[in-house]
C-alpha cells in the first residue's frame, strides 16, 4: 500500500499518470493546478512516492529503502522548495540550490524529484533561474510544480511543463470520503457546497475555528444591515485571518450576484445566509456588488503576491463599502 493514498476523485488522473510512467512517457516537468482544497498536494505526494519506489505497483510499495527514506523525510534524492518561513516569495538563491541538485547523481540510483509549491511564489528572477534546469534536466529527473493560480506562473515556466488542471469535485465523487471525514452526510453535503466543490477545503471549513470565524462574519454583516458602525465591526475581526475573511466575503458576494441576476437560490454556495442575501439584494444594484467583489479580489491578490497592504485598513475600507451598499 502507498504512503499517501490517492484521493477517490483523482483516481482517473492517477491511472493516466501511472500509464505515462509505466510506458516511459512521463514528462520531465508537471504542473498541477487547481484551487486550494482540491488535493493537488496529495496527488503530488503519491506520484513522488511511486516514482521513487524500487518496486511500485498501483502505488508505492511502502516497504523498500526509498519508501522508508520518504516516510522518515530524509530521502536524499527529493528536494522540496517552498517560501522560507514567514516569507511569501521563493527567491533566486533557493532556485540556485535546485540547479545544483539537478547537476548531481541520484544517491539511490533512481529518480531525482524536485517539488515546488506554490509555483506562483517564485519571483521573476527565481523563475528565470529555473528555466535552464527545466530545459536540460538530465536523465531520471522529475519536476512537480503546484499552483493555485497558474496564470501567476511565468508563461516561460508553464510552457516547459505538462499541465494538469484539477477541477472542483462533483458531490457524487467525494460524498463517501467527506461523510467519513465529517461523520454525517448532511454535514458533508453542506460543507462541500460552502467550499465550492473543494473537499479538503470543506474539511478545513468545518473545523471548529473556521466555523467560529464564519459565524462571527455572519454576525458582523447582520450588524451592518442593522446599521452597525463598520470601523467598529472591523476592529472585532482578527486581522491575522484577513485572507480567510476576504475568501468568505468573495464567496458571499458571488452568491449575492447569482441571486441578484437569476432570482433563484439553487446555485447558492451558502444557502443558510439567504435571509441576509435577500436584505442585501433589496438595498443595492448588482453592478455595485460587482465593484465590491473586484475590490475584495484585488486585496486578496495583493496579499498573495506579498504586497503587504495593512490588514486593518483593508478590513475597515471593505466593511465601509459593504455598509454603504447595505444602507443605500
């Protein structure tokens, strides 16, 4: 049995990858892309394990020397690249380490594997430094790049990778797994819907801290509907959770726009917020919600690329905009 296990909704993709490996047609560089929570990392880990295993079957054997080294986190032929702790970018010095690693012989006599996550964290200099290794990787070298937003990866990098897009997951493909994780089918269906079809995100969103944040935000917007003061409401929110707060807000705005345009509730991701949505739809025009959505997306993008906007000011400005629409 493999070390990581392939998630149920990735079985078809996994079989394609296995066929490529077993017929010596595996590209030297793969880019797995898809939203956070779809399971990119799990798929990549299973592929790393099978690629480096001395006796792979459908998955890695879990018993050979390479599998044991992977389990202990000390395999000398695997290089993991991600931003340094507390940083948002992967810098050129880190990629120079990749180039040195690629020039060496595999110590275990098999593949050398480099996993870069998130690939969009490479700055321009780092991306350009990686190009030479991607163009001339040498024998038995596999690059695996993971990206939530592949458009933020330089086109020159993307063009040198075989791209695998992992879409959101239909409920029938993950219901059994989610029900096992969340202990009830009703919970599984609800959090799958809230997550937008991203099963690992559904599990994260159902965790106590995330539920508490969602409840607090719901209360915050109810206060704004009742005439609450937006700067005071912003002060109640945890600025450290700004990315999650903006993520929730974007999902709610998308729901509002769906409701405003169609008048139907069937496609809402957060049906429990319908009373709040109905009040908001009464008070503002759809084009105003689009403007607010653009603002939230841009602030989240700035956070992702390390532009470091002041979280408290972002929250205040955002809630002031919400408040103005809710009272218009």
